[in-house]
C-alpha cells in the first residue's frame, strides 16, 4: 500500500467517538427505519449502496422476516406519569414488540417486565425477533419502587411486510479478489456493541480510499445473523472472490485486543493478525474459533468456509456492561477505537503486501552493489537491517514463501522485508 498514513490518533478517535454519540439514540433492530436512518448517517462518511430485501424472501435456510417499526411506547401509572418511557431510551422496549394498548394491574404486568436484579440501576437489552411478544425493560430499582395498582401499557409499533435493509461500501483495488469487513447494525442504544464496530469500519474505509490497495475491500453493514445470511445468499455465486475477511465488533471498550480466528484456523488473515498483534507488543489475546458470537460464524459455516476472523477488544458477553444501558458512549473511548483502527490498518497493510516472489538470479548471491542497492542504504540508521532483509528475500523468493513467511523466519519487521522486496523488484532481481 501507499499513502500518507493515518491521521493523528486523537483526531480520528474523537471523530469516531462523535459518530458513536450521533448514532446512539437511534432505535435499531434487524429491520426497520432505525437501520435506514443509521445507514443514512454512515453514508455521509462513505458512499453506500443500500439493498432492500423483501419480507418472505428465502435466504439459505432462513426467511426474511416482517419489518418492525416503533413510534412510541410507555408504561404509565394511574396519574398518567410515564414510569417506563421509550422516548428516554430505545432499550426500554423489548425489541420486535407487537402492538399493545391495555390497562392492567402490576401483578399482571410483571410477566412482561425485564430487569437485571444483580445490576439494579441498569436497563437490560432484550429482543423477541421470531416469537410474537411484547415487553418492557427497566431498572430493577425502578420496578421495586412501583406501587401496586393499575398501569396503562402502550406499544405503538407495526410488524408488517416490508424489507430487510443492508448496505455495502467498496474500495476498489488493483485486483478483483476481495477482503470483506463486516459489522452488525441491528443493536439499539449500545455503544460498544456495536456502534464502535460501525465507526471503526467506516473510518477504516475512509483511510483505504485515500490509498491504492492491492485487494478490493468490501465493507458490509448488515443486521446480525439474518443480515449476513442474506448477504451470503445473494452473493453465493461470487463468493469465490472473497479471499480474506474480518468482523469488527466491541471495538471501543477499555479491554485488551482479542482476535478470534476463523474456523479454518490457518487462514492467511489468522496468520496476519497473530503476527501484527505479537509484533506490536500490545496486550492481546488470540482465541480459537467457536460457532457462537458474531457473523464470523455465518461466513465460516462449512459450505462457505471463508477465511474470516473477528477482531474486538473484550469479546461479546465478556464485560458486565454487555447488553445493558451501561454500554453507553461514556463506556467507550476515542483512544481504544483509534487503537483498534490502527491494528486494522497494520494488518491490512501486511495482508495487501504479503505476496510471493521468485528470485530471477537464484544461482549464487547476485551482486547488489553493482545494481546500486547497497549505495541506496548509505547513511540510513537501519542500513544493516535493510541489507539483511534483502538477503532474506533473495534467499526465500522461491515461489513458495510469502513476505510474511520471510518476516517470521528472519525475525525482521514486515515493513523492512516488504521494502526490501520493493527494492529488489525494482532492480529486476525478483518477480511475483
């Protein structure tokens, strides 16, 4: 890759955090106007191709569900005071609640109320996508303070035939082979899960657009599970173009970086992320694949078996704030998001440049001085390292070893190895 490099960390981090704050109030679900409003805002940062897939469309073993939209919802006491109010937070309503308008005693209402007794001041996030129900989520301390009596219950929602909405942004590369970057856009007011993933993906796309990447990068903004399945169903005939992929989620919390490997475990993206994280000396963890989590499990399903891993900080369900009102913009930081973005850029730089070469002068060591390669190192503080990198590239450019192989075996920085390859290629000593 070429380019001017990343902007200052503080500036990019602040811009990503501002995007999280802007998206936070919107009520998102697996379908509906909240998803469209989210994609409209993202479209101000990167151009999007938005897709609408009709209710009832068969997508692999699933069917696109009815579209859910909500205008208002509340629980009011006998004096008309709203004790639970959707207008205060989209988390207060059970996702995909069917419409209801009724008055009932608290004893009957309790069956439709969801709380977190162990975290009495937090509101949980709950959904009921495929079973017709209604309900409200509230803090346990709010519930404990409610007196017995009758309460007005209203959910002004619609569940009707419509569409599932997802979007793509493509950064053209030098080759049509693709790297997919996927994030889910279905969660309501939850900052780390997954507004930070959306923000990091968006600013990664902006950074790549300023460069000339080798691969074509396809960014997928889709509802979790059903959205990824829909994308796979609609792209099954061209799925062989996808050579690598990364799911971004939970990208802004204070925890250390975690990379979850693809189902294959030996995919190139797995090697690259393991290498980049280790070489950076950041605190991190590499986890084995499990068929539970985010949409890596769809991309890695046996029929597709794509080399798609997942990058997060603290993984799903690994922090107390997960799927609660405590996962708010104050919980995530510009610094953490900027760090996640930086790792993505480092990893894709390695992925983009990790190609195999053949030594065109394999019988003995070619004379580098005669070609001006040694002279070009004069005065450089890393001259010894650069010279050694050239020798390693010449030694292992046999068509079987990529530049990442050479960096790992030589214990030299990947950037030094890639620069050596560029110099040797320019001198006509190696070819792809």
